[in-house]
C-alpha cells in the first residue's frame, strides 16, 4: 500500500500554519457544512455503542473527537445507538419501518440495502465531495477493488486498515507455567498435546485449553477453528487451490474432530466449552484455571495480565504461533483482516444533505481528520515528539483510573472500527506491555498467507444473498450442534459421513456455487 502516515510529515507544516486547505498540503481539511452564516448541517448516524465508550459516555456524541469533528465540518451529529444485545433486531425493525437515520455504520449486505432502496450509490458524491478518500482509492487500486461492488458501485464510506497491523488476536499461553515445567512453546498439534497434558497433570488446571462462546461467537469459539486450521481447512467457506470449498465436509474435518474428541476425553480442553459466556471465560483465566486461550492483543492481554499479576507477580502470558501439523510448516489461517474491514457508513435515501454528509465523513481521510480519529486533540490526548504523535497521561495513565482502551474510547475512535484509516502508531502505543508488542509481531509473521486461502470481500446479488443466507443459516446451526456432539462423544465419529450427507441435503453445493460465482466476479473487477 502506498499510504504511510508515518512518512507524511507535511501535516506538521499544515497545522503550524493553521491552514485548512492549502494547495501545497495533501488532503482537504475544509469545512463540510453549509455556507458561512448558515447553521450546522444536522446528520443522524445509526451505530452500535462501543463497550469501552459506554463505560464513561451515554452517547458517541460525547466523544471529544466527535465534538471537534462537528466544529471542523460545521455539522451537528446525532448518534442513534441500539440497545446492547438487540442490535440486529432493532436494525431489522428500523429497516422494515422505513424510519431511517441519515446514515448508518454497518457491516452488511450493501448491495441488498441498495437494491431495496434503503441506501444510495456514492460514486459521484465521492468524486465531487470526498477528495481525500478519492485519492486513497486512486493510489491503492486493491482497496478500490475491495470497496466496489461487481458493477463498480460504491455504497459505503469505509473503515480502512492500510498499515502493517492486520491481525489483532490469537492464542496466548501461561509462559510462567512453561518455564516452570521446562517446556518450549508448542508449534505442532503433537507438541500442543504434550503441553496441555503437562498443564493438566502437573498444574492441575480445569481447562488446560480454554475456549467457548464469548458474545457474538459460535459454540466453536475462536480457539477451536485455530486448531482445526492446523489441518489446512477452516469451519466455513475458504479457497483451496483457488476454488471455494466448505471446510466441515472435507476429510480433514473428521481428523480434527477425532483429535479434539480425544483431547476432551483426556481433560485437555475446557469441559464447559459449550456453555461458556464472557463472564465464565474471564473467571477461568483470572483464577488461573486456564493454561492457553484465545484473546485479543489489546483489550484482552491488557486486562488479563495485570490482573493475574496482582495475585501472582510471576504470572506471564505470551503469544503462541498459529499451530501446524508438521514442524516447519507455515500457518495459512491467521485472522488477517483485509484492507477494507467490510465496515463503513452508508447514506440512506432519507438523507436530505448527502453532499454535506460525504464531505463531513471525508474529513477523517484528511491528514487533520486522520490525526483526530486516531490520536484525539493535540495537547489534550497527544503531543508531537520528534514528529511522532505521543499519547499523554490522559490516555496512558488516566487520572480517573480508566484503562488505556477506556480512555481512548472516551476521547477518540481508534480502538474500534469507524470511518477513516487506522494508524499503526496507535497500535504501537496501545500495546503498552512487551508481551503485546511481541504478539503483534508474531501474529503478523505469516499473515500474508491468509490471502491465499481467505475469501476476499465479495459481493452477492440480492437473489444470491437471500438464497445463500438461508442455506448457510441452516448449515451453521447444524454444524455447531454436531461439533459439540462429536467432541463430547454423544455422536460417534463413525457417523461423520451422515453429518456430511446432511450438510449436502442443506444444499451446501449451491452455497459453494454462489460464493464461487462471487469470487469469479471479484477477480474480474
């Protein structure tokens, strides 16, 4: 990718001169609102409330950066937040009632929203009113390819990740236990089995390998696919030799289930994996009953490790590379995100100010707006030190006792998706612990391999989307139910062929055809 905020030093010149639009400075930071003398343009945005932000704020309108954004763009933003846990239900009711806000931050079926008359096409508006985003798309054709539908339409002002950091979570292990038992970090499935047995037998823990169902995750949790992927497949559709396949009907899935069932029988994985929620998941980690588990580098390790060390100063968590079957193999599935996260702001057909809305959103792709999104207000939340935006104690040592993630969420929008481009310098400071910095490097080592197996952000037609969703909803429910049964032994592994037959009866072949057609269209863009 051509864009590098670390190298774009012209911002310092622009800010020192106090000029918002200068031919010699890259990016248009001009006001998005109506002509001078008019009141601010009202813009309502539907968006789920971030958990960290909700700890100190009632609405995203209270975020320091949002208030500054309003001033810079002559707008009056009204965020509309659905109730936590009822986001999908309330979104569907809103769409059905046609009582729409001006814009919505979503990660969804954009083509269907457009074809249903809910949102508008943005190509011409971007050409005329979003010079900063337009420049990024021109400089990064792969990003433009991801953002555009098969017919060339653009429906969303995107959330982008163009830097080095594109993998944000993985498996962490109790390094202090490894050291105590004189064990090396496991790389292969066989080595993992040795380590987990040692944790069970010599540490006496209930969940040598913890996984389960934190919010918005299936009963397979994030950990189970990690070990499944060591077999070269995943638990959904993916690419194999350039063709779309469905992992759970591949022979390797049976091998994985056989192994995982054995681990369950031997007490190597959490016996409560099918019923874990976030509360029980956290409790097992913090009570030192879990030897290894999936979590995120920032909010996970940044929360768990200090809490563990309060009761045991020697406690230590370190990242473990994604597992493989054979020593020396490279992991292919790493959780790497695409440059476009598939999230973005769409403009509804109820919006009376689409031009001003696009202008306002484009501000976050300007140099000034980029800094505001990722670092907040200079002097309050960051200062420039040798050309590097450095967070102040308001963020890193918050006087009100907020965690780094909570302080960030109070003041700006860097540690969760929103319009604009993420900045690696945010991650470099968000990851305060050395264990976090090491994890970011380790998890990124093989991240490019994921591009060979992961499906890109393809676009389905309205008809395809409806058909595909119905098929995969039935398959997903059945897959998760049977995964639990196979692992705990209620369903013998000898019935695997019947499991595959049932998935075929759900017409997985048609689902694969739909995804293959979408992939072919994507590749032809």
